[in-house]
């Protein structure tokens, strides 16, 4: 699910905002700056939810069911469109940078310790991109 934001531009510069993103569940956040074209997939959680926001550049993000590996979403996110992609529990996620220097901000509703004990991974050779 995409949580839409907006941008305001005037003579002073621009401001991007995503006012409908409720961050009350967020326990931690981190950023990822992968090499161009590198696919980081598949990581999932049965109990943890995440939210992705592109700070710089462009990303392709795919979501698959942990249970069936069915493709449930295929998104292109970029810094020109202020939005957050909500990734509910029970899904694998995978992503790749589409521009050099792209930066992804990831929010999580689990602590690092909780996340480590709820970590499910599959290889791109097992589940195709």
C-alpha cells in the first residue's frame, strides 16, 4: 500500500511531506544505499512490518507472500514523488536501485532483536525476480 505525500515549491525552495504516515508504531529506522542494479531479495518477516521511503534516486520494490511466494506488489519509488510504501507482516521484500547513489530509508515496528528472531530469507535462485 502506498501512502501518498506531496511537495510544496516556492522561491525559498521545496518541502516534501507525507502527513498521512503514522509513525507511532516505528521503533527504529535505517538507510540503505545499494550499488546500482544490485537486487537485494528476498527478506521477510511474519511479525514485523516495514515502511520504505526513497530519500534520493529511484528503486524498484517487489513484495511476495511468505507462504505462497505469490507476487503481491511491484512498485517503482522515486525521490520526486513523496510517498511511503507500507510492507505488512507476512511478506518478502526485494529491491534494486535504478539510479547511482539512490538512498532508501526503512522504518520498522520491531526492535533489532525482535527482527533477528523473525527473519526469513530466500535466494533469487529459489524465487525469481
